[in-house]
């Protein structure tokens, strides 16, 4: 199964758009952390393609239509 990496900024925006606490969001969609040094711009969160598909479905059902700032 493939893996998907997103920046901390994108992860946070999606989580906030869904209105979920950090721990719940991380557990529900199987996120793990990938840190590359002390530079926070190189920190990523990783999940599987399957979990991302689940997330996208939930996002489409729960976030008002239109392109939100979370996915621009």
C-alpha cells in the first residue's frame, strides 16, 4: 500500500476544517510523524493511500462545498 506525506501546515488546516482534536484525527486516519532535522518546514505527517481516501470522503461530506483553504 502506498504512503502519502503532507506538511504539518496542510495537516493542521485539514484537521481544523474537520473540527477534530489532534489525537482523534491522528488515530482515525492512521497518521505518523516523519521529522527531518530541526527545521519544521521539513516535518511531515504520513498516512496510507487507503486512509487518505477515507479522509477525503469525510472531508467532502463534512466541509461546505467549494475549495477550502485547507486544500489550495
